[in-house]
C-alpha cells in the first residue's frame, strides 16, 4: 500500500512585513522646516526673499528632486575625448538628472542673484538658496559657486566683463557648448598644477601674447592643469606665467571653451578624477596647447586678480558644509522619531537624545555663522565689515569645513546599518563633506592665510575682535575664552615665523569657536547658546558628540530642528 503525504505550503512573506522603519523623508519643505535658517534670513535683512526660498524648499524636498540627486551621483559623468570618427571633442556627458538640477538652481538665481539685484540681504538670500539646493545635491554646487564667484574678478577688466557678465547673470541654463550667440554662461576656474598644488606660484603654464599683450588682450597658453572641475563650463579663469614686453609673471586669464568665431578652443580633457565623493561633479585634468585666453587684470598680478573669486568660493565651502550638517541632522532626527528600540522611540532614549542635540548644536552654530558671513559679503558692506569678512571667512572655512566629516559620520551612525548603505543619503554625505575642507585651501593653507591677514591687514583683527566681543558679559565661560583668544592673538603677533606656524591651527580653532559661540549667545535661544558654550568651551567638555552637560535643555534644542 502506498501512502500519499499531504503537501505543506510555506506561509507567504511573513518575514517581509515592514515594521519599525521610518517612512521616506520626502515631500517636505526644507526651508520652512529649517527654523535656524529662516531666522537668519530674516535677521540679516533678507525677509523679502522668504517666498522664493519657500518655493525652493518645496522643490528640493520632493521625491522627484531627491531621486534626481541620487541619479546624478550614481550614473556619474563620462568623458568622451573623441567622437566615433576619431575627431577630438573633449566633452563630458552627464545624466539628464544633473542638468535638471542645474537648470533649477540657475532658474532660482542661486548662482548670481546677489550680483544681478544688489541690495541689503541679497547675498544672504542667495546663500540660503544655495544651501537648500546643496543640502540635497552638493556636486552641482561647484559650478554654481564658481559662476557666482567669478564676477568681482571679471569686473577688474570692464571690456571683458561687458561680454561675459550678462551671460553669467542669466537665469537660463544650457548644457551645450554654444557659440558666441549663447546668452548664458557657467564659469569654472583652474589654478593648481601637479608640481605645485596650493603653491600656485610654482605654475609652469606659459602664456605668450598673440599681439601687443597686456590686460584685455589675447594670449596663447600652453601647459597642464592638475584639477579643473566642471570642465563643460563655458569659460574658466586660469593662472599662467605671462611672457612678453607688456609684462611678465603669474597672471590671470579668461579661457573660453568656444571662441568668438564659433570654433572650439584647445581644451584637452586628459581624464576625469576618480574622487572619494562629489561624484556628480566632473573634475578633470586638462592640457592647454596654444589655447586662447584673454588677460584679466595686470600682468604678474594673477593671484591678486583671482583672490576675490577664491574668497567667494571659500564662503560657499562654508555654506556647503553647513548645508551638509543640516541634511545630516534632518535625516538622523527623522529616523530617530520614527524608529523604536527597547520599548521607546529612539528620540526619547537619553543617550540618543544627547547625541542628536549635540549634532543639532553644531549645525546651528555653522548655519548662524555662515549667514552672518554672507551678510558681510553684501554690496553695502562698509570698511569694517570688509575687514571682518577677510579674516572671519578664513577662520570659519578652516573650522566649519573640518567639522563636517565627523558630524556626518556621527549622524550616519544614528541610522545604524541603514546609514552605512548607499540607499540612504548619509553615506553619500559622509563622502562629500571632506571636499569642502580640501577645496579652496586645505587646513594648513587656510591657517597660514589667517596669519598673513593678521600681518598685512591688522584692521581685520580689530574687526574680528569687535564682532566676537559684542557678546561679552552674557556668559562667563565665553568671556574667559574671549580673553584667551586675545592672549593667543597677541602671542602670535610677536612670535617668529616658525613658532607662528606651529601655533596657527590652535589659535584659528579658538577664534572660530569664539565666533560661533558669540553669535549663538547673541542670536539663538538661551538653551542653545548655554549648551554650546558649555559643551565646546566648558571645563567638562568632551571630545565626542553626545557629551552635553547635565541639565542642558535637550528638548528645546531639538525643537528647532
């Protein structure tokens, strides 16, 4: 006799019921949810821009925009040096998502709106919009930043500015290398070479005059540039060693991708850099070989000509780092509010609450400082403001950009294993944050720049001291730190060159904390300011996030984020 056994069917998808996972953080308004940024916009004379910023906040918070950000960073740029017939074309192909992001950013004026419509708070409004776009997709911010920053350097050569300034101010965007009739332009810059890096005076690229030479005239450039981001930009500022009777030495040149007659300029893209992060933004090595460039500024004064561009891009590095901190805090808080462990929501677990509040403090300090600096870069800045921004921008660039990577890591850890996967945005943010500290001067370069500013522009030290001491008397711990900063600056002023270099980082760090703490004391609620001062300057301060003083009002801190 044969026994027929009954077939047993497995239960269907029992293990795949998704529970205790946060919903996607999408279709939110990144501006109206950002209390700290909104307060700063209103405080620094840009309340007139809140409607536009609210529109941007809604756009970048959509699922569609977030998906475009993911696509732009996963389907990365590809170099096509030649066409299929063997002709040299030197073009970089981007995913269409990148161009959609660029088009939206340009349409909202986050590149040059402050130059197009200068008024009190114009740079603040532009900075806030730049941060909102960069919070979700930071790679495109590189050409956006350079296009904003090129304007003051262009203005040193009025005949050239007459042609290129209107194109840079345009709110239209076209990814194609158009001819002389193209109405818009994106700008890049390329200074470093493989043998010199930050020491741009070691550059070997040579510029030979095509005619009489001198400012506003054409030169032929030959050399190799080690780092050139956004190589599909319409024009670049580059540094090269000028030759000829009109003047010699390291000079600044405007190099167009397409010449006035519509012919392509010689601009050989050798390869794209395989970077740690910043994947959506193509960075390249380029070769110039009889490439046409127009001299901007005086011969031999290239660094001085391009330095204002560098100062503006340094400000944008601060804005970008602060935007990244905001993304990190927003994502970590979203997860903690929608995830339970050990019988309670993560946000209500004291150890997690302390970490999140500490991350929020760092983000608030960075945002408040960045927006104060943006106001100092407005068109109506007086001599004191200009002196303040000269020193404070370098100080803040050093500190805020260095705080970014560890801040991103700690926020990533709040998500646990999810945070370490590329499916969530904080892995990308963790790889992105170091670039802000490297570009436009890494730590030692910035610290040495602070030393130079102190020596060459002592009025900048006085302006910085006056700014941070506006908070004196409100917090005894801060007062003691302000006294220590004054002592440190005095000692640095009398130190020999080697000793000054050895002390520079410590003094710049102390200055940065003084600036952040003083601004929070002046502008943020007492629970925020008191906790920040105690956690960063107090006797019991810790080294890791989450070491906040007992009694800190963590709920009040987090309510703002």
